[in-house]
């Protein structure tokens, strides 16, 4: 009976690995997009005062 349980557990992990990978990739992508958006806003805010100087 133990071999069957171990086999079922291994099968479950093998079947769920692509789904877990896709979820991780989606979360990482959204996090990266949010970080880049935040970084660009800070950059634009930093240089906002120099627009009229011609620099």
C-alpha cells in the first residue's frame, strides 16, 4: 500500500509541476512589469523640473 501512495504523490508532483511553473512565471512577470512602471515614474518625476531648461 505504501508504494502506491508514494507513486501517487510522485505522479501528482509530476503533473502539477507545469502548472506551478506557469503560475510562478506569471507572478514574476507581473512583478517585473510593476517594478518597471514604478521605476519609470520615479525617473520621470526626478527629471520633471529640468524639462524647461532645454537639457
